[in-house]
């Protein structure tokens, strides 16, 4: 039937017309106004995570959080003084943040915003378990 | 994409994942096989939940295919684990689409948000490299 494929076409799903079915811009511009508060909160959390990862020596994870921040339409600011957190504290921060992002994704009015928030929550969930 | 279209696509994805986990389980043993069977059960449940949502909307859930072509040959445990990671990656993609297509705080949105995280964690557990944005097209 089919061969491999894009991430979402898995086994035979390309035949079902899934490819390209999602607009899904990750840019924050144009998002529905009702989600502005959720995006501001998500950007703030990502900025904290960037700073926490850098302070902890988790440079690779900091790169990922910068990607999240950019997708949310944020720019990194110079963090204020941040005590060096333990890696376990960073994991706890990730788990807590994942919970908040899932809640925000559930309530987001704009579908693209919801998907982005849910995806970042999923990434945090994965990172928290590593 | 309408919510119903997204639900039907998600159902098709889960039907394929269920089929795929049958293949995965056949090539594993011990704890990895048990984990594959746990995932199979989870995806069967998810498939049934999506089917119920489609029925509740007044539509008829499409049936799955009798067989699916695998994305690559699976003839040893390593390939089976890779397939499992690929299946979960695809499930995350279907969940992304469903999140995007559903209304705020709707039952389908709530489920899809959880499914996206679940699939991403499972893909990672099978050894798939972590994605910065799980499920994103």
C-alpha cells in the first residue's frame, strides 16, 4: 500500500489524505487575541527554563527551550540573577510547566496555538523523564 | 480541517498503530514485549474512544484496513523498536492535528492534548530521538 513517509503518515496513512492537512504555523503572529495571556505565560516559563538550563549546564536543553520561546513569539532576555538550580529542580520545573501548558492548550481558542502549547508540553514531559 | 475530519484521521492513525504494535510485539520478548503489549492496549482504547466520539457526532466511524505496509522491513528486535518509535511519532502527529481542529475545552481537545504527550513520551522510551515539537507537521 504505502511506503514511509512523513511523520504523520506512519503505516498507510498517506493514502488517507493526511499529508499537508494542517496549516499549523508556529509563528505567534496572527494568533487569536483570547490566547494572549496563555502565550505570555508560556513565553515567561520558557525564558525561565532557558536560564535554568544554562545555569545548570544543560546547554542542549537550553537550545530546545530557545526554540520553544521563538515559536511562542518571544525573545530571550538577559535573565536576572538566577541561583544555580539542581538538575532535579529543573526536572520538577519541566513537569510543573508541562501541566500548565496542557491546561493552556486545552483552553486555547485558536487551534494552532493549542497544538503548539500541547506539543511544547509534550516535549517538557519527555525532557522531565530523561 | 473540521473536527470530524480530524477525528476520522486520528482514528485511521490509531487503527494503523494498533496493527503496527502487533508486528512490534511479534519481534520482541520479555519486558520490551510486555511494554509493547501495554502500548497496544492503550492504543486500542484510544481507537475506541475516537470511534465513540465520531459516533456521538452522528457519523459512522470508518473501519480499519486488513493490513498495512510497514515503512521498513521489521525482522528483528531493533527494527521492531524503531517501528514502535515511528508508530508513536505518527500518533503524536495525529494528536497534533486533533488538538488543532477541536474546540476549546471540548472532550476531544482534552483527550488529544493528553494523547500528544503520551505518544511523545512513548516514542522517547522506544529510543526515538526527542523532538523539540512532538507531533508538529
